[in-house]
C-alpha cells in the first residue's frame, strides 16, 4: 500500500524551481511550461493526500519527523490532519490557477516565476510543518517575494502598495514572533514541536496570567494578516496594485495561513485565554463585516471592491473562531477553503478584464458580458458565491458560522446576517456597472477566454466551489475529524 | 403507495435540463428549447403519477424522505422532500403551468439569438421552484428560496444590455435579499428554540411538535421574521416595488415567475408552515392587514398604469395581497385555492399579453393598441376569459376562489372585508379598461401613423403560442368545479358558497366592468381619467412615491454613511494612526541618526559613559543606574 510522502510536496517544486533557475531567461515558453508542471505535481500530490487521509482515525497522518537542531528542540516535522490537508488542496488549486493565468506577464518572466514559486513553496511548507520554528520560517519564505513582486510587476501605485503591505505584515509577523517565542520559553519543554507542546499543554495548561499576554500577541500578529479591524488598510491597496497571481495567492491562501496559525497556536494551545479574549475579536469581526462592506460600496475600482470584500469576509472567519463549538469551527475551516477559492477566482477574472481593457474603473467599463461572455459569466458566479448564494461553497460555510455563533453572540450574528445583504449590494452593483448595460464601443473588439487552456484555471476553481457547495460532506468529514478534537480540548 | 423515485425524478429533471443546456447546447436554439421542455414535462408527468398515487388511499398518503446533507455533532441539515396533498397540488401548478409557458417560450423567444441561455435559466428556475415546494426543512427551503431569487434576477435581467432591465434585475435581487435577512434570522431563531429533548431541528415535521412549547411572544417574533421572507418574495407592501420593475423581463418570465409561481412561493410557505403562524394572533393580524393594504394599494395604482404588462403586474400584487390576507385570517385553504386559480388565469393573461406584444413587435403601451380582438381572435377570446376569471365572474374559476376569501373576511373582520371588496371592484374596473382599450372596437380606425404602417401586418401568433393559451383558458374556466379545495386540504369540510357575499361581489365586479365600458368602450386617444383625477393622478403616476423614498434612502443615507466610513478610513485610520506610526518611526530614525555623527570625540564620550554606567551597574542596583544613565543621554539627543 502506497502512502503519500509529504516531503515530495516540498521537494518536487524545489526541483522545478532549480530547473527554472537554470533555463536561460529568454526561453520564456519553456519557463512557463516548467513552472506549470512544478505546481501541477504538488497539486496532484495534495489531492492524493486529501483522498488518502483517513478521517475515521483522525489525528496527524503521513508524519515525517527528523530532529534537526536538537539543543533548541527544532525538528523537521511534517504531517497533516483534516484541516491542513484541506489547506493543501486549497493551495494546490489556487497556485496552479495562479501560475496558469500568469501567461499575461511579459517582463522579466524568469524572475517572476522564480519568486512566485518561492512563495508557493513557502506556503506549502508552512501548511505542512508541525514544528513552530519551521512554520514561521516557511511563513517568512512565502512573505518575502510578495514584496518584490508587487514592487516590480504591480500597477501604478505599486511602490506605495508594496511598502504599506510589507510594513504591516512585517509588524504583524514580528508581534506574532514575540508571542511564539514567549510560548516556546514558557512551556519549559525546550521544543518547537507542535504535537509535543499540544500534549503537554492539554495535561498542564499554562498559567492563566501567562496565557493572557501571549495569546493576544499571537492573535494580533496574525490578525494583522487576517485584516482584523482596524489593521486592514494595507489589504485593499495591496491587492489592487499587486500582480494578479499575488492577489490570488495572498487573498486566497496566505491570509488563511494566519487563520490557520490562530487556530493551531493560539486557540488550541491557550484555551483559557481564548475564552477571555475572543469575544473582543468577535466584536471587531462584526465591525470588519459591516464596516468594510459599507466602504466597498463607495469604491469604483473592481480590485478595491474585491479587496474590501475580502476584509469583510474575514469577519466571518474571526466570528467563527470565537464560537468555541464544532459548528462554528467547522464553518471557519470551510470558509477558509471556500473564500480562498472564491477570492482567487475573482482576482483572476478581474486580472483578465484589466489585462484586456487596461482599466478596472467601473465608470469606464460596462456591458462586458457581450464581448466576454465566458469571463463575465464566471465573474457573476464568483460574485454570487461571495454573496452567499446557495450552490456555492461559501453559503455552506457562512450558514455554519452563523449557526455556530448564534448561541453566544445573538446580536452580533444578526449583524453578520446583515453583512450578507451588504455583500450582495456592492457585488450586484459591480456586475451591473462592469458587465451589464450597453457595451462601451471601444471594448467591442476584445476577446474572451476562448481556448480550453485559457478557460481551465477558471473552470477548475469554479468547479471546486460548486462541488463543495453542493456536497459539503466531501470536505466536512475531514474538517470534522480534526475540529472535534480541538473543540474537546478547548471546551 | 407513493414511489419516492418518481418524486426525485420530478425534482431533478429540470436541473438536468439546465446542466445539459449549459454544458453542451448553448449554441443551438432548437435543441436547447426541446431539452428544457422535455425536462419540465418529465416533472409534470411524474407529478401527475404521484398525484394519483397520493389520492389512492383515504386519508391521502404523506411521504417524507431525507438524505443527510450536513451532520456536525448537534447540527443536522437534511436534503429531502415532504410530499403531501398541499405539496403535490403546488407541484402540479408549477410543473403544469410551467410546461405551458416553456412550450409558449419556444415560440416567443424564437428570434432571440441567446435563447439557449434563456432556456437554461428557465430550467434553473423551475428546479428552484420545485425545490421550494418539496423541501422538508427550513434550510433546504432557504436554499431554494435564494435560488429562486437568483434565477429571477437572471431572467429579469435577461436582456442585460438594456439598462432598465439590468436595473430591474438588481432591484429584484436586492429587495429579496433584504427580506431574506429577516427570514434567515427567523429560521435561526426558530432552530435555536427547537430542542425539546431530541436535539434541534429544521425539519417541518419535528417543528410541528416544537411550536406548542415555544413561549408565545417568541413565537410571534419568529412568525413575523419568517413573514419578512414572504413580504419580499410575494411582493407585499412595502417591498412590492421590485415586482413592477420585474416586467422588464421577457413576457414568459413575467407569466411564470412574476405571476404564477415564484411570487406564490410566499403564500405557499405560509400555508405549509401555518402551524407556526396559527397560534400567534398578533402575527396573523399583522399578516392580514399587510395583505389587505397591498391588495388595495396595487388595485388603485393599476388604474393609472399604461403598460399592458405592468397593469397585469399590479393585478398580481393585488391578488397576492388577497391571498396573504386570507392566510392572515386563518384560511390557508382559501388562500391556496385562490393561488391555484390565479396561477391559471394570470399565466393566461400574461401569455395573452405576450402574444399581443409579439404581434406588435414589442409594443407595450395600451394606448398604441386597439381593436385586436378581430385581428387576434384566439388571443382575444382567451384573454377575455382570463379577464372575467380575474374579475370573479360566475362561473369562472376566479369567482369561486375569490368568493371563498371574501366570505372568510366577511365572517371575521368587516374592515378587511370592505378593503378586499373595494380592491375587487377596482380590479374589475382596471381589467375592463385594459380589455376595452386593447381588444375592443374596430382595428381600422386607428389614427396612429406609426401603427398604420403595420396595422395590416398584425396577425395571430403561431400555434406553439396559442395552444398553451387555450390550455390555460380551459383551466381558468373549469377551475372552480374540479374540487381543488378538497385536494389541497382533504381533511377540511368543503366550504359552502356564501350566497350573500357571492351576490355582493358579483354586483361589484359587474359595476366595475360597467364603469370601465362607459369610459373606455369608445375609442379615445388619451386616458379620460387623467383630467378626472387631477393631481391625484400624479400621485398614482409616482406609485405613491415608494420608489422615490427608497432612492432617497439609498442616495442620501446609505451612500453618505458609506462615504463617511470611507473617509474615516482614509483620514483617521490611515492618516493619523498608520502614517502617525510611520512618522514616529521616521522621527525615531532621525533622532538616532545623531548618534552617528562621525565626531570621534562624541563616540569616545559615549564609550566612556558606557563604561562608567557598566561600572556603576556592577556595584549598584541596575534599575537606578539605568534610569540615571538614560536621562543625560536623552537630554543630549534633544539638544543635538
């Protein structure tokens, strides 16, 4: 019986990255092809890992554990449970789509793919690592190229955006790092190994006073990446100016890494502090949902709308994190997946539109359904998914979060339901202005995504959204097997 | 014995059609319409079979089947169906009337290049509507409730390049979303109190047992929240605004969605979950008055409307109001009875209007139509049957069902009865107006040059459109005699015809028709009412200013709040906090820069200072010395 080898998910793209480095820069077609294969292989492996994961047995599986720096307790420890196996799937699909839609990049192709692949590899590493040191290391590996890519391949205000995004995220990462080191020191175990720490803290929790100041550091640190209100202002401008693939990966996956870290390192390891602090986060989450939703109403730039929308939706994730019950936590993980795919899809589509029309301004666009029916229809479907229309994964996730949150936060939940109305307003407005109405004559000659290969990235993401939206059990069994143990340990 | 597989086939056939068209036949007009028709006919045939199976036994069978859709510890959400007499009747309306309209659409949409997309949407709509009818729990119902809203949006905005159509679609979706806000809150609230020892549940059959255990005031809140959903979907005041604009969609859509089925979903929901509303007198009163006011308001507005489809839309609003009122008066049977007959004659009227519009090349203003009865006899006569049925003229179907509602009001609440009777009289008046202006008189005496041009071209629509008209006309005629109330609610005793009410309403209807003949029986260029009503006519033209009020809210309140929040972000969060931090960092950097001033003596001094501090630190307590050491350093920095 074959079992998947998790190291391969890291090594294969690393090998691909090496090949890309060796190919001469002018052979762009070859570079693109290698990059495509480089992300396709780990995607296939991720699907395999997801399919092979035994949700009845639960726990971490396919574990690989090699001590590395023994005196500090750092080990190369990989493994997956229901949550990160799903995150691998999310990353696999998103990264494949991100690489494929990068066909439109024409400048410095080689450097572009090298940096993009480094980000992808770093993200894979972070999701696979069961060692806090390695998690943080990979997390940084993923973050650094983002700065460069925005600054080099971004649109008009790229330098400003790159600077702002980076300063925020570096500050967040530094705060989180302090928290993680404090956690490492206060366990007294001399180990970064997550599983060991989990077992130890389940038996002997940290003193409440210690938890109460480490917990907010970690949540705030990663919360900045998760666009917790009021630390979200980097995101709309960052996503708007970034090259499409980076918007897709960052809004789709890297943000979810922060939510993942909060679940793994904060809530699960310091439950008492979580109970004390998370109601505050729930309150901010509602501000996220309503506030960012309303600000999205005033925007005229498609990517800004998506950026604010993404900040608004993170509110549901944070609200779900504050529930401490299985329904809510399942909803959170579900939403991490659903929103990741949806956000990647939306940014990819807007990237396509921008590439064709050279503008993202809704006042200039109009009637695009006529000249690009495929892209337009996909955008409408992504918008409906985002607005929580049933049939798409986001609906299931949002309903779970709402049901999970109801018992603790009634009034907040009512506002969260209101958020669904606000989302629908700005998205329908975007569709109305951008894709419906009379076609601007200067766009009449534009071409749609017509070939199968051009359509594939969008179809892939859309198919995942619909599949998971109609048959939730496909991923709920995986999520449930892991969230159950987490909720039991934090009750 | 009811075969579950038949129900599942009826459930999913239109979805299969929709998927097939979307994936493979978006380019072929002929095949796509055939697939859509095959899908809905399959559903219809299966429904007929299920119907016979259900009524084989006495009492009629009830069947429920559920698959687990989501199961997380205490939360179970099923996907299934609950088949009972009420559901099968509604299913027959949806698939039966639906089939007629699908077939009609094949003719009507023949010239539209994107008709495959139309048929895909139409099939999606049919699937969603069947889902509402069959759902056995609130979450599943909500799913299809939303999907119906979605497909309605897509169909209203089918001609998306036309700004008014696109706007109308957006409006419909928004209004429905807004009402679903209350609806979803109601569903969650009901779920949270539904644990009476067997865990929480969304299932209708479980909730029947739950309701008696719920505190009365809580139940009232739940009932009113659920009613929010009805207000949106069934277009009750004050959320009725979307339905009129929805007439921008292709006419078969108006017939199917905005007359016969989708807007009826709210009534159906009330009837199906009536056990939740029944115990709450407050909620019922609220519901009844909402319905009555809607009925009257819409009837008044219809008098001043000049667009053939919009007049019919107002009459739909008005009739929906009557149905809601019936439910509020505790009569689900009367409400559903009228829903059924209304589905027949309103679909007929809309398709008739569509036939006229088709013949006149998308002309919708009634003042540009005249004497069409002779040019289009089938359309004209079937339209007449529909009109009379809607007015409640004996012995057509509308007479029986409307009489049931009026009798219920007469027995329970005089105020409501008077409102409803007035609305009925007005209905007869504006329908008479519509009929006389469009169909009456001699076609050749038209003065419009524009129409002179193709006055001779006007001819009857093709058979694919007239056969559905005839089918619906037959149903509208015999609808009162086929025992619909008995099939809907077999356990209830058959209602006696209330002669007093019947006579009064017949007189009122005939009066309304008579008045309209007096005013519109002769050819007139303009509406004589404009001068007669004076400034009130302007109020009617502005639809009682509902749209203006909403526009004011959106432009002045919502947009400004959003702008203020947006300014708060750029001016306060970004400028003060974020940039403030940046400035602080820059200032810190500037200050530290003085440490690197390249003066060797300065370095030496710091060096010595450090040694001194270190020395002091070794012999004295740390904190004190550290503090002492920092003060001169900062002083120095400030001065430098």
